[in-house]
C-alpha cells in the first residue's frame, strides 16, 4: 500500500497580518486619540495650578 503526502496549506492568518503596517487598524485609532488627548490633558493641568 502506498501512502500519499498531503501538501501543507499555507497559514492564512499570518499572511493577513503581514501586509499591514504598524499604523493600520486599531493602532491608528490609538495614535490619533493620544495626539488629541495628551495636549488637552497638559493644557487642563496647566490651568489647574
């Protein structure tokens, strides 16, 4: 009896994330929120003292 090797399927989940840069998706939202919130926080802190 002969055995047949099954070809390996490429892992699609690793390929889906490899083409996105560090500024894609939720990270971009986080960076934009930090750019907006941090200066407002420093401004409000300067008014507090």
